[in-house]
């Protein structure tokens, strides 16, 4: 059963869906030709694996969660008077159109994330699927819901704040476009 527990933990780090984990455990047991365990035992094992994956995630990013970073992440859950909403809600609200106001808002978001040094945090120890899952939890959660998670909210908020490779490509595109814009300005 230790092999099954390790198998589930390895899968839970990447996929948090209880149904998927249950089906993977069932298939693992069938492939190993083990008599099927009771449904409740498998369900408990899946729950244990999910909790262990959350604990492991906290351990992986624990070195990044300094007092300053925690304070910055906590501020994401507090209503900002200038915005009229929480930074979390502001960050997850997508641009509605390609207007200059929308572009400026997106640049303001990136500027704020850079101000808290999110672009310098290395969360590559987390599997991409886990980071994607945590960021999705942050996008779907309310600030109150995340507040109730106590210490478990920090990896979730961190996954949302740290730029993904797609965000880094946007930064690279900006750097490549900058000299061209400067050349155009000189010509005009």
C-alpha cells in the first residue's frame, strides 16, 4: 500500500481532482493485480494524498515566503481604496477590449507585480500543472475564501503573482519592440 500512497502523492502534486486521483488509484490496483480495496479506503487515501500534496507545495515555496512577501500577498486580499476592489480581483479581471485604458490597466498590473518582486521569485520547483492549478484556485476564489485558508493561501497567491512563461514572453516582446519604437521616434 505504500507504493500506492507514493503513486497518489506523485499524481496529486500535478492533478488535484479527487475523481481523477480515485480513478488513477483504481487503475493502479488493477494493473498491479491487487484485490480492489474498499471504496472508502481509496477515498481516504486520495484525501490524504491531496493534503500531502498541499503540504509538499508549501514546503517547496516556503523559502520564498519571507515576512515581506507574505505581507505583499496579504495586501492582495485587502480592498485598495484607489481601485475600489481588492488587488486579487483587479489582477484576475481580464482586459475587456484593446483600448488604451485596458492596455494601461494591464501595464499597471505588471508594474505592481514587479514592485513586489514577483518576477524574481523562482517557483520552478513546482510542476507546471500544480502552478496552473493554484493560479486557477486564486482566480476562482474570493478574498474571504482565501483568507480562511490561513497559511495555505500563500502558495495559491504566489502562483498567481509569479509570471508564467507566457508573461515572460510578453516582457521579451516588449524589450524587442522598444528599440523599434525609439527608432520611429527619432525618425519623426
